[in-house]
C-alpha cells in the first residue's frame, strides 16, 4: 500500500514522512523543495516550486496501490502576508490536492487541522480550518480522519512570530500538568505524526473520525 504526503517540509508533515516507511511499502511526497527525512529507498520525492502544478503532478504520477493521503500542509498568517494569502494555501491548495487525491483513487484522507476548527467560528483561522474540514468530508473518501492538535511543540527551522513563540514556550512549561487544557492543550509534533499514521491503520466504524489533542496523545502512545 502507498501513502502520499503534502506539507512534508513542515513540522508535522516532515515527521509523518520520517515514520511513513514503518507503515507503508511506498511513500510519495510533494513539496516546493526536498524535505528532510526523505532519504529512504521506499520514498518517492516530487518537487515543484510552483504549487499550481501540484494537482497535475499527482494526477500524472504512477502510484502503486494508493491508500492514504496525508496533509500537514499549512502556513502562518505572518509568512503568507495576511489571512487572505494564508487561505490560498491552507484552504484553496489543500482542497484542490484533496480532490486530486480522490480522483487518483486514495481511499483514506488524513488531515492535520487545528483545535477549535469550526466553519461557524467568528475567528478567521479556526473558521478557515473548519471550512476545509467540511469540504474535504464532502468529497466522500472511504474514510476521513481529522487531527485537531493543540499548540504544536517541536523543533522548528524558522521563527513563527512573537505570539506563536510565546504560546509554544507556555505550552512546553505546562504540558503534562493540570493547567495544560487551559493553555491550548500542547501537543508534540511527533505525537501528531504517529497518531496520523497509526489512525490510518485502524478500522474505524465511522466514516469520519475527529481526534482531539488527548486522542492524539493517547494514540501516539499505543
């Protein structure tokens, strides 16, 4: 069975790629540049700096037994230059890639979303994430698995901004304590990656599965 990963140069996606060969016979990754953790004989690396070509690359790439499509794709508002530009990646590109995955025959779709995601949220970021979840679910994969981690902890290669850095520092301090749930339910990126991969191997009765921060942490420990 084969897996396909987008967002593999990001914090969670790169760790999904790292552990992917433990769960799938073939792992495909598509990004703007070569990701870390990709030097494995079972990994096929696709790169294009022009993300508008990505759906075409997926459609043309011969894939052995397509099974699970993973998305850890996303950016920050600061890096994108505003919420409207962030939406082009976090919503528009993600949805187009999900459609390409469905057309390619992938049975499962695993999305790294965000705690609090809701299309009815008055806040732009969780609203955008909720809209993406709803529209991916509407595509009708055999199974859609959505992970909603809290504040993501892990080694980052770039500065995510003052507020994000403060949130991560606070999350690292209170993780594992009574106060964790009041501080954004901090979740290690490694836990998200392992939960994403392990959930893809499970046989859930529900067609749509949503994993909370606690679900993610517990599943990663299994």
